[in-house]
């Protein structure tokens, strides 16, 4: 393996996020939950309201049934919440919780730290 600057930064980042995953503040996320949460975050970053139905179709790699189950587990783990639409009570939107915001902040800080050489 080459020790280019980019590969070193990436490996530092992987080590830092592994440490973040072990912080008891954050729940254990399986790879599917983490992927779904990252897809949701990308939409939230763009200012999108994402319904449960839309969230279930965010990834072609995750079946709608699996996505729905993982939305339930992410809710139980406190990473997301569901807000009922004010006009149509049948529609629920997936929203990040404070815990999710803290998680994303920690991941961003890890990326910044990985890029800076000591």
C-alpha cells in the first residue's frame, strides 16, 4: 500500500471514526443504518423534507422493507424522529434528532482532524 498523503488522511479518518463509534454517547449502528443515516443527512443538508416513503427508496442497495425496519431502529436508538405532516396526517417526515446532529458534528471534526498533520 502506498503512503500517499491522501491515503494517510483516509486511514487517520477511519481510525478516528472507529473511536467515535465506541463512544457510549452514540448507539451502535449497523452498516445499513449508517448508510441510511448518511443518505438522509445528504438530503437534510440540501434542505429537503424527507418522508418515510421517500426514505425507504433512497438507496437501490437497500430494499424498501429493510429501509423501513432500519428507520424504526434508528428511531428507537434516538438518531431520528418522525414528524407528522400538518396538512396530511398520513404523511410522516424523517428528521434528525439532537443526537444525530452531535454525531454528524463529531464525524466532521474527525475529518478535519484527519486532514491536519501534527
